[in-house]
């Protein structure tokens, strides 16, 4: 609820967050409906990372943790959302829980960086939630999660293995994709 009310609210909160934390950008979830807010922030010197597909802050309105962009109409909405955020000035986009083929298309259409989480290996980069990648706590995880602690001697070793797997293209593997 820190940016949905208005672009002015988003700016006040983003400026305060950046000053207090020293972060280099803010991340906003949402597509075309957030483009005006993204443009407002960028025009005032706030770098923005967009986030489309499965947006965890809106998971209840999406019907739960489900793959997004399935079917041509949903895929086109996602493409339009990504383009709208890029045109508004977002410097990069998180693509979460979307079919790998769609993530490949979106990444090819954009000139900004795409960061995939459950979106296949053709994004510009990959992200995993630390708690998932290091199996904290153990239990059922999303399809796109790989436990990098399995067989690792330390958290540092697991982190190095995760980086190496992304760099050599072995992660995400087909079993981690939709």
C-alpha cells in the first residue's frame, strides 16, 4: 500500500525509502495501470524496476500462486504491460511465473533488462528468494525453485553454486520452467 494511491504517494514513499536505506531503485508491481506512476517517479529521479506476471502483493486477486500469461489474451496483456513499463522509464523488469516461451518473447521485444523467476533461462538474469534457494524452511516450494543447499558445504558454497548454474545455463533447467 505504499504506491497504489497516487503517483505523489509513490514518490513520497520512494524518496523516503531511498534516503533511509541507500537503495538504488524501487520495485513496483503491476503493468499498464502503473505506467503513469513509473513515469512520475522516473521524471523525478527515482529509478524503477517493474514487476509483471505473478505479483506477490496481488496474489489474492490473481487467484493464488498461479502461472500468469497462459493463453493468448493473457500473454498479450503481459506483453503490453511490459512494454508500457519500459516506455514509462522502468530500467528493468522482473518476469515472474510465466511460460518460458513468453518470457523469451518479452525479453526479445524489450531493450531493458529482464530478471526471471520462474520464467525460463532466456531472461537477462535470474533471481531466487534466498529462503527458497537455501531450503529455509524446508518444505514444498514452487516449481521454479532449486535447492542450492543440497550437497553444499556452506551457505557461501550454495550461493557460489547458484551463480555458477545461472552463468553456465544449467539453471533454470526445463523442470524449473512453465
